[in-house]
C-alpha cells in the first residue's frame, strides 16, 4: 500500500508545476518560496539542537505560538523550525519577533523530498499538530530514529473511517508516532483502534490563549467609531456564508439602529467577489483597507487584511463562526469566547464538536440554521465572566502540555 501511495504522489508531482502556477495566480502560493515544497530550503540550519513543529495552516500554527515562545527562551534549543502548507500561515508568523524560529513550507510527501528534508534539517524531535498525518515523512522520521509527537491530535469520524479502509497501512503509519496527545475523547478512541502505541490525554490546546500575539489597537477615528456602533462579527466565513450573514443583517437592521456587520472572510482573496454579491442586496460596504473617513450608513465592514481577527473579536458581543453553514466542520470559536462573546454557529461543527459541547453547556454558544434565527440570537452585551473561565481552562492545558514536551525534548 505504501508503494501505491508513493506512485500516486509521484504522478501528482508531474503536474505539480501547473498546480503551483495556478496557486500563484490565485495568490495562494509564494512565487519565490514555493521551491521549499520541493525540499529546496531558503533558510540555513544552525548547529545544535533543533526542534521542529508542523501544522497545516493558520489555526494550527497559532495554537503552538505560546509553546514556541517558551522554547525561544530555552538556551538549550539552538533553532526552532516551523513548517506549514499555506501562504496565510506564513504571513501570520511574520508578525512575531522570533529570534531563533524560522518558517519553511512543508515538503511534498514523497520519499525523495522527505528524505532530503530530514537529512538537511536533522531535527532532534518532530512535533506534528492536529490532524497532520503523512505516511512517508512518518516513515522517514522513524527510520532516522527521530521522536515523533502528534500534538493536540484530532481525528474525525470521517477520517477514521477512511483510515479503516486501509487498516494495515493505517496501523503501520500510526505506530511510528512516539506519543500522541489527543485533543478530545473521540480522537483518543480512534487512535487506540488504529494502533497508536502511546497516548496521553491532556485536553485541547486551542483553549490556551496567545498573549504573545499582540492585540492591534483601533487607531484612527473611523476605526474607533466602530465601538460606538451596534456591531457583531461574522468570522472565518466561507463562500455563501457572507450572503447568509448579510440577510441576517437586513432582518436585524429593522430593529437595531446604528448596526454594522463586520465580516472577516476565511480567505481574503475572495473579498472582491464577496462585495459583488453583497452589493446586489443594496447594502453599503466598506473595506478595512480603504481607510474610509466615515461610517455613515455603512452596513457591512469587510476585513480584508491579515492578522486583524483578534482585534475585532475583542470588541464583538456576538460572533458567528463560519465554515458551519456549509459542510466544512466549523472554525475555532475559542478566541472569541475568551473575549466573552456570544458564539453562534451553523449545524456543521464536527471539527470542534467537544469545544462546542462545552460552550453550549456554559450557555455561551447556540446553533442556528437560518438568517432569521441568526438575527434573533445576536446580542450586544459580552459575557466576561465566562471568558475568564475559558482562559483558566486554557492556562491549565498549556502548562501540562509544556511539561510533557519538556520531558521529551530534554530526554
């Protein structure tokens, strides 16, 4: 099965130049650094101990920032390598003033590229985040006797069923994990059934706050004016969800004066197409990057710049999390919840099932199915006491996680 997997990957490599070109045109790929995905490094490996973190995209990378910050201060660590697969995650990392942490794009999971990657970087430990399971890289790390940690591990039912269709291949892949730290009980159960050898349940690392990520301030009069309006945020929205939220705005506007709906798309390259759709609803739209002078009669405020989500979550009494009306499994609601926001979401939240279950039990989150329901659930008062409780849960999980990683890194 491994051989078949490698043949398929190798065939995809043949057409990879076309894929890369398409992604560059769509501004989803770095036109200079894409070579890193072919194990052509653009940064140098320092002498000494190197620890390697890998996460797929923005959410996974942000979840490990407090841990990275901790090891930045550890004098026994000479270099920290972070890899990810998306341009957006690379851009987010630029906002941190790390001294010994570097970023590279994750290589294609083919034997030649993974072998070259491991030989060049020679990590002392590899820490993969969330659901990042790559058979060839896992095999290579195991062959080179490099400890492999699956941190904040997550397996959905859908993913588990797929792995079970190739059970022997799954077992051979997962047994190469030195230790897995599942983020929920569902994942713990699946890991046991697949054959992950060592498991330690700590909790979901995404509960932990990232105090190291500075909260951008509202600087000009226009931005400060948002605080005087009745606002709510639609965060990490996907295609069709902006229209859904705009319809909720139209309903709510009949009852609430000075209403502004702030939309933060998951992918900002979609902004122009979003504006085209919303203008058909006769709504006045302003982009965050436009530096407009007035909020007069503004309906929709679209955040079209990276790294601003936290700023808007900090002032929003109600936040709708996207990826939940469409079948994407939902987005992480914890940052907004830590700020005391009332959390709203659609029916598809499989990615954060345990998180939403807890938030629902605390009367923080509510499920909605229609724009009318969304409008009826939006409130304009924060729940700060609940936010503090969530922060304490996160602090406890972060402390335990670092203690466990210390044992592995210092071994």
